[in-house]
C-alpha cells in the first residue's frame, strides 16, 4: 500500500466478498540475464483510449477460455505481448493479488525467471515500448510523489518510480514495491 495513490485507499474493498464482481487478470514479473545482470521486463502500453492507455505496466491481461489457470494467463499474455517463447520458464511464484478500482480488475502477479536472454519481438498493437529494468536499479529506485502527466487521472499526485524518463505508478508501482520486499528478503538469507 506504500505505492498506492492516496485516493485509492478509500476505493479498495475490505473483504474478499467485495471482489466477487471484479474481473480477473494476471501479470508476469519476467526476469532474465543480460550482460551478467538480471533484468525485469516492463512495457509501455499503446494509446488505445482505455483507462490504462499509455501506462507503464507488467506484461499481462485477462484470461482466455483455454487458460486453465491465472498462471497460464500470465505466461500466455507475456508471450503474446513480448513475442518470447517462454519454453524454459521456472516455477511461477505468486505475489499478493491486487484490486484495481478504475478498471475493476483483481490482478494476480507472478514472478518467473529464465537462465538465458530471450529474443524479444514485442507486439506493436499492444506494446509501444519494451523497457528492461535491471534488478539492481529497481532496488535503488525510491518512491517519489509526482503528478500524473496525462490521461484520465491527469494532475493527480501519486507515489511513483521514475526510470529512464518513464513514470511507473498505480498497480505496477504497488506490485514492484512488493517485489522489492521479496528481493530484499531473499538477499538477506
């Protein structure tokens, strides 16, 4: 909740029963090596007129009928959006599901990693830019308070991470904040 926009805290349901009408979605924190440093893939969504248009996010989306689980959804969406095969993926590690009030989604984030650098072929219909964030840089990033520069929430102050000119806020910043806690715990063991 440290990375939640202040107004969002009032919009988050208090019990799991409050999520019964939420749509399901899944995202993938996809990690891989590049020049002997682990990276994390973020994407800049294309401009499409929706509430998350043009935002920095993790690869992911809604389940299809043939997805047996939300883990399958996360893998399929990452494969579709980044054009990667995901054949040698390790076990997926779940993070805390997160409710997103503006789009009424309950998003299930999963972490995975590969041992080799993949060949990326981002889908230009969904991905305006593929952003590789080194994990050591993620750990150095601090939450800052900034105003949203455009879109339906233009001018609203939110906690965010700034990386190479990209403003990462909302659900993505919240998920990355939890991921940083996990990485810190792993590093201390």
